[in-house]
């Protein structure tokens, strides 16, 4: 799901390796490998004096390498973001800033071993001596307008409304859109943050705009983009689509015992095939189980974090807010709803495999319950593998464990079903502190057909591409 704990950039290692690197890297643990990713990195070989404070060790070592690593002027200011415990020690995440403003893409990650010494580092140090263009002529709203124009190809007609109570420098300026005429581009929500961005051979004052938008007013099928806009003249420095399409949709049937793992679907598990020889026989359907679970992760306090608070009545928890989103606009709006309890503490609706997905509210709520369960299960499984608050996961409340909270994952079941969306899914993933969005579409069902001739047997058949679907 959201902001995986991996290094996003490569760094020039030649000078740094010549300065202090151990040419033979130590054995890596799985957790450390996940934390630092599979990209090239600098193995430090324990060159730093061990310290009881991993952040201080990380800052000291990166600063010591800076002139060889980044340039004659050394390094920008290093501000700790979070410390992520791993089996090999801890990964310290450091942000590079200039005059209190972050450098876009300037995160550095340092693996501190269990003995307190620096082991490896990954990132891209920026030389603070690079020429800077600092004249800010665009404010956050103007940067948002420029980003939307670049994304949808024409201005969004409504004026975005700033969300009050946020610090533009600390967490960004927040905006929400308004209604537009059919066919007009729309904005659902956006965040704009001030940064220094690379431009040519120097640095330029800029804004990072993350926005959920649609070019034709169908906000439920819109996408999220990350656009870096120059604060000097409004030109777009970079743009990236944050929405990744997926090829599979999973309906949740789960094991009531063991790790309560979601199943592959509402049929018996045929992997591997029970006879070892494919025969064309289809696995039978199996009933869903009523699984009892509060939470499954192991947090730093040694306990678990509940998916829902005591007394909750809807599928809206700390990790996931799940609901049907069958029509525009994007998000929980008129005609959409969450799953509700059937009794205190119980979501007990059985999805009817013989009925249409939109045949009843109970049928839709059963689908939402499955989606809510699956994402929460995956959240906890990944949490125990290191995808914690400090690593940038999605949670409404981070419990003071690092990272930015307020970004519960929005899970949209049967997305745009009334608008005709079918046979796909997508995931939009902004940076930490901005809720990601998962859109799950309906899938077109297969069909069985047969024809028996007397005499003559049973020839192969398939559905017609024309004419009525039912002759009875």
C-alpha cells in the first residue's frame, strides 16, 4: 500500500567509496534489505564510533562524508524524520533542508547496526553550495492552478477552498474542490508543499502539488498526480502519476484459525492442484467464515492496535475507511455508504454468489466488509515486516511513533459501478500524511453454456456476441 519503506534514489558512490567504504559489505538481513531497498548503497564498514543515539551517529557520519559525497560545500542541514527498528539495528531517515525548507527528493537513510555503529547509507546528498533561485512569485493556490492546468490540459473552473488550521511549511497548504458542470475538469482534494527543487545545475524555490483530479468531471475515476511547480515562474519541473492500475481484484474469504489469512476467493484452494493433473474440474465454492479479530500487528509496546475502537458501528477505522463509491463525485458522497454492524461488534453479512453485486444494500455491505478485512490484515502483516508509522504507512493516528498521521487509507468498493467502470482496480499513493485511495471496480462474470443434441452428443458451445442474452 502506502509509501513503502525503501530508498527512492541512487547516489554517486565513487568518491565516497574511495573515502571510507569497506569493499566487502557485511551479510544483510531481510529487514535491513527491505529498509534500504535493492539499490546501490554505500557500506560504511563500521567507520563511525558506536553511539547510543542512532540519530546522532547517522548525522555525524553523513556530515563527515558530505564533502566527498556531495561537493565542496558539504551538506545541507540534516533533520531527523524517523527511526525505523529493523532486525539488523535501525534505519534512520534524515531530511535535507535549506533555511528550514526541505529539498525535494533529498531524503537520506542510514542503517545503524545493533552495536550502534553506522553500517550503510543510501540517498542523494545535495551540495548546498549550488546556485539558488529563490524569488517566490507564485503562492500555493497559484501553484495548484498551474499543476491542474498541466495535468488536465485546461484550467479547473472552480476556485479551490483552502483548509484552515494547517502550517504551509510544516504539512502543506490543503485545498478541496467544488462542484463543476458535467464534462468540466474537477478537483477532489490537494496538498501543496514548499520545497527546494533541482533545476538545471542549481536549486529553485518550488511547490510540490499532490492532487486528486479528473479531466472530465468523473471524479470517481480520476487520478492523483504529484507535480513540482517552480515558485519563480510557474513552469512544471516534473510530474508523476500516483495512480497505479492493478490487474486483479480479491474477494475476501479467510481462514478462521491460524493467521486468519484472506483466501484467494470464495472457492476451495486448488494451489497446488490436488491431483497434480489439470482436468478442467472447477473447485467447489466454500462458505465464508465468521472470523474474530481485534488487531494482529505487534507495535513497539508489545500489544496490537485495534482495527476499530470499542463501540464502532461502521467500517471506518484507524487504518482503513472502506465504503461503496458507486457514482460521482469521488469519495463518500450521496448514494454511497460504509458497512454497518449487524449486532454490536459484529459485521455478519454473507455475500450471495448467485445475486448481482448491486442487488441489495446487504450485498454491497458484505463486499465492503471483505475489503475492510483484507486491507487491515495486510496492514498488520506489513507492519510486522517494518512498514510502521516511522516508515510512512497509512494511519489516522500514528500514536506518537513517528511519521505523519491523518492519512487513513480510503478504500472504495464497487467504484463508479453505476458509471460503467469494470474489470480493473487502481491505487493512488501520495506522500506520508495525505490519505491514499484504493478504487476497486466490479468485474464482468463468466458464463456457462451447453447444447445437447439427440442424437449427436454435446458439442462445444460459447455465448453469442449478438441477440438476446436469454431465450426463455
